[in-house]
């Protein structure tokens, strides 16, 4: 086989294989979206009329596992995310030691849970009502 034919085959393989790897990475890893934040924030205000207090899951332990991966034990990691059949990033607005969280973009799913892991959390306010205090 000529060298030019090998280069042509390699070029076609790269042309089709590279997008396949990118799509696979997006399809397998892209649906798990987490917002990692520092643990300096003390108050979380959630403005989402579709959420109830039962749908807000709060974890304030110092050591936690990364969400849904038990093999990656990490100390002091803080995160926020909406979870349904996929994970969604919340819209955040930070002011001092308060985080204002809105509905996730790109979803109409009303059966979402909101997961919070911040070790030094003092209060969580959902739609103007305190649902959790230290």
C-alpha cells in the first residue's frame, strides 16, 4: 500500500473518530453538571416556585463523596446542582456571604431536587421562608 493511501485512510479515520470521541465524552460526562463553589458562603436563598422544602437536600458534613462517585472521596468540597433525569446547573448570584439561586436554564422539568453541600452553612431560605437553620 502506498504511503499516500495510508495518509488518506488516517485522515478519514481522524475525521470521523475525533468527533465520535467528543460526542461520546459529551454524552457520557456532559449530563453531570455540578457547580463547585468555595465554602465561604453562609446563607443560600433559593427563588424557585416549583421547589418545595422536601425537594431541597442539604448536606453540611465536612467530608463528603463527590456526587454519585463513591471512589472519589474529597474533603471540603462544596457544590450545588439540580437533579432530575439529568443534572442541571443553577443560575447563581453572589452577594457577600449569600448565594441567590434561581431555576435551572433549559429545563421544564418540575420534579427536580436541589442538592446542596456546604460545610459552613447557616441558613437556607426557599421562596422567602427559612427551611433550614444551623
